[in-house]
C-alpha cells in the first residue's frame, strides 16, 4: 500500500549546507530504524579511515577500487568515485556531526527526532 496522493517532490540542492542536512537526515533515519546498521557504518568508517591513514597506498587504492566497482555495477558513469579516499578521511567527522545534531532540515521544515515514532516538525 502506498500513499501516492500524499507524496510531494522535495528538491535536493547541491550546496554544502544542503548536502550536510541530507547526510544528517539519512544517518538519523538509519540510526532510529536500523541501529545495528548505523553501528556497522560507524565501525566501517573508522576501519577504512585507519587503513587510509596508516597504509595510504593500500587503503586509498582499496576504497577507490570498491567505489569504482559499485559505480560500474549501477551503471554510473562519473569520475567522482576517484574522491573515495578523501571522502573516507572525512567520514568519521561527518558521522560524529550527524550523531551530535538533534535536528535536520528537509523540504523547508526542521525536524526533531526524539524517538523511533516521535518526530516533531518545526518551521524554519
């Protein structure tokens, strides 16, 4: 069952602020609905970051190769997979930021997620 009559298009901008809000929203959703997956994401981020810091050639080659394989698998033809190394180095800080945030903005409204089924909508 879907609520097709209640959906609305929400533009996804490309500014740094909008990208951060999108990441926070994604991580908050995963954290609430799949806490084990969120913990796995944190652990994977720390492991790959450590690998890239302590053995940079192996680490960056590995994460770039994995990203390139995922891009190829899904038919994405962009060179942005080459940024996997720097992205991995930033990921622990981004995850910490997402965990520290109590609200996120989506579609012009601010959401405060208190518990699994308790989300308050605040105007921006």
